[in-house]
C-alpha cells in the first residue's frame, strides 16, 4: 500500500534558547516524518528543579537523584548530569496559597543558576496570573539580556509581562487552556505587545496520561496542521509541554505497591511519563519538561532512535 | 431564501418581562417589526419553559397572531407547551424542533399530524452534536423515515443540520455545507433550515460571519434560516440583493480568490470571513485584522 505524502508548505520558526543559543523548531514536516521533510533540531528535554524542598513530590522522584534535594543548585547539577538539556525552575515558593514569598528569593536563585548552568533556563511561576506577573516581570528586568524562558504567560497577565520580556530579550511560554483558537489569539496579543514571534513558545497546556492527554494531542496536531499546511505564521512556533507535573500529581503515578498492589511496581510513573512523552513528541512537541530523570533517559533513547533512520529500521520495522 | 426571525426570545430581558406580565405591547410591536423586515415566520422561543409553559405559549401565539398575519415557529423543549401553542395557532405552524432521538421523536411526531404542522428535523442525535456530514446523514435518514412512517411528507420536513460556533467547532461549518450537497439525494423534497447566529456566538465579528455563511448556505441550497431580523444586510443577502458579496464568497469557495487583498476594500471582510469559515485559516478573535 502506498501512502500519500502530507504536503506541507509551511515551516516552524527556529528559536534560539538561552545564552548558548540552543536551537529548537524549524520543522517543515509533521513530527518524525523524515520521509517528507526535515526536522533540523532534536526535541529538547528539560528536567524540573524546585526552588523549595520538594515535600509534595513523590518519593520515587526524590530518590531518583540519590541525594538530598534541598539545594536547587545541587539538584540542577544532578539534573544536568542525568542528561537534561534545559532546567525548568519551578517557583513553588511564590504561590499565594503556599509560602507566598516575594520575588527576592527567586531573584537570588535565578542569578545563581544562570551563573552555574550553561543550558537554557526555564522559569515557571505558580499558575497564579497576578503573582506570576509580579515575580516574572521582576526577573525579566533584573536579568536583562540573559535570555530566560518565562512562563506561564496567559491572556490574563500578558500585558504586564510581555512588554518587559520583549524589551529585555527573554522568551515567553504562551499558555492557553487546550484550545487552538485561543492559542492563536494569545500569540497575536503578544505580538501586539511587541513580542517578536521568535520569542514565543506555544504551551498548549498538557493533560496528564488518563487526564486529558488526548485533548492536548489533538490540539497540538491541529496547531501543526495550521503551521505546516496552512502556513499560519502566528502558529508556526515551537511547542513546549509541561508534562512532568501532570504525571506526578496523579494518583496512579504516586500510589505505592503496598497500598495498591494491583497497580504494579512503584516506578510505574516513569513509564507513564515516557509513554505520555512519546505521544506528545509524536504530536509535535519541541520541548518536554519532565520530572523523573529516568523518564528523560527513556525519551532520549526514543528520540535518538527515530533520528537515526538506519538504526530505527533495524530495531523497529524488521 | 426564506427568513425566520429569531428575536422573540425568552432570553431577551425586556421581552421576558412582557412575557411574565402578559403585556402584549412589546410582543406585538416586535412581531410587526419582524413582518415589516420580511420574515416569513416568527420564531417564538420559550426555551425549556418549566413554569406555566403551556399557558404562556398559548397566550404568546394568540397575542402575536392578533398583530400579524404570519405563521410561527414554535420553539420550546417543553412538549406540553408545544402542544398548547399548536392548538392556539392559526394556519400551519412550524415545530422547532424534533431531535433525532427516539424518545423525543416518538413523543413529538404525533403532534405534527394531529395539528397539521410542519416540523424542523434537528440532527441532534442520541450522542449529541453530529461530528461530520455522514453522521448528519445517518440521523436525517432515521428521523425522516420515522416521520414518513407517521404519514408526514418530506415537504413538511425542514432539516436542520445544526450550525455550531466557529470558535469551538470550526471544522463543522464546511461539514454542514457538504451535508447540504447530500440532502437532496438522501431525502428528496425535504426543505432545510439553520440557526445562523450560533455560528458567530462568542466572537466579536457577529455580523460579517453571519452574512458570509448565509451566502454559502444559500448557494448550498438551504431553504430557510433562523436569523436576526435587525441585520439589514443579512436580510438583503437572503433576498439575493447583494450579488457582489455572493460573488466574493463563491470565489473563495472555488479557490479563485485566495487573498482578501484582491477585492475592493468594502468586500474584504467577506473574503476573510469565508476563508476562516471554510477552514483555510485557523480562527482567532483577532484574525480579521491579520489578513
């Protein structure tokens, strides 16, 4: 049976992240359709690092690093040693429903991280639009020119954050709630605030495995169709998926064997994270933010395999 | 294309008050305006009408038909209220609507014959909204067959393929057009109708979207539409008085017009709307400004 190629006339923008200008995007075909086009940069795999001791994190993740995670700097070093190509700092401390810290501790920590690591630094707020606007805009101004990746930036807070991010050369994660039309709209609004498209990553919002992953998948698919087949410039941007936090907050990933023997081994969350990650990569994700370092290794192997056609032919198709 | 005025609606605050107070003035005034604007039916929309539904519908039908000599489209999901309206109605009423769900059509089809009414066959199936033109076709066949079995002729049936909001279900709008092309073969002699305004619900571009899609539906052979009688341009398009707009829409549909810039400035809005309705461009609230 012959397959009809999926004709594409569009191409996603190549964006350069961090101070070392790490490229993402530039695809002119659907994900891994190497027989139809090119995907010049491999997907980037990032690991979470929290700014506070990860008390809410499951033990299976904490133990994976084999060390105490009370120092974000040590944690970041361990994440890099585990193969992370970017660090995704989670500003848990600023959550108004938690410690409600001001911007100062985050300012200090981001500065130290920037000095210590040479991979892109994603700085993720607490999903409270107002608080994130305050803290992320302070960071944007303080670290002018240091090429942070700031998120989540939503319609609700983009007017406060976007002009500063644009002025100081940072990249924005444009977050919308699993909706193609709203994703396009937010990118237009960001452009209106002076953000160049090549400084925007699309965050379609990730549903966890069993918690709406399929909605995210189909929205991502439609975003790629718009970019590649309808040549929609506003959407021809790399996609970032914040997968780790969705996987590791689910009961199915956290339950221990002794509480729920029918669920199998305690590390099943890793397999959930890998299988969900594979789905998102197939849907076109350019950046995955993961929790467990073992998931990162599994997904790295998968990506390496698909990026080396000869090997893939041997291992997958024979 | 025939027009059914949508505005006599329980959702309209001022009218709702008149409904509750049984005050004929505002109701009759709007009915006369709709007649002057050229509506062929007036839709009387009570929604679920849980409280005093039958008595309210009876009063509304009598009150409106005292003022205007037009048939009414009776729009309520309350079957008792529907029956009360049919009993009070002079001439042939239009039942809006009967869904393609057995428990609904088994209860409602007898009203069509008992009161010698016409009916809207709403292609809302057992699982809700149809997902493409084929599901629409399957449900149309089921519902029309059941109606025919009851002795209802095809010409009394107005098939409503369900127009969904552009900002939620963009791909359903071309699906409705494809279904319209199938309908004459599936059910020869049936008429068709669509609730147009739903298309633009929640968007800041209501009028141009409604106007453009109406031109497409007209071309696709839709017999009538439920619409906003206050939109003069829309009524003119339905009446075939704006061939210039229809030409632009046809050109986009046929692929001979790909850039809105190729037409005069006052017509560009229709080219843009046509592109987004047909899915050539992904909808966003700001898309009008982009192309």
